[in-house]
C-alpha cells in the first residue's frame, strides 16, 4: 500500500515563469524533518505505488497525479478541481 504524503513546497526551474516545470517537491516527515525529492523521483514513486501525493491549499485537499505533455514528458499536477492556479504550482518555494 502506498504512503500518502502531503507536498508543502515546490522548486521550479524558473520560479517567476509559469511555463517552467517543477524540478523538486518537498514536505515534512512525521518527526518534522524536511524532505525534498526530484520530480522524476516522485513520478517513479507514484508509478511503483510507493507514494500517493496530495496538496492542501486554503482548506482544499487535492490529489497529485502524473500527466504527460504533448512532447511526451511526464510531469506532476493536481487533479482538476476547477480552481486556478493549479494547487501544486501555488505552493511556496522549498528551502
């Protein structure tokens, strides 16, 4: 069974350019230590059923899923919930 993990922060290739992709995601462990992994590691963990990721922004919890771009690149995004911007992209920068 996959561990359900909350994403609390992201790192983007260019934080101020909305078209740049996420390079890392991060959060906190149960003991309050921080973790940070690459987007590729997160995707591999989801595909291996090791992790299920979610975000919780403004009281709304939304699952994070894998999407594939028109060029075939896999990336993370939140499930469609009719709120803009994407909850994942609205998270703060990881330390």
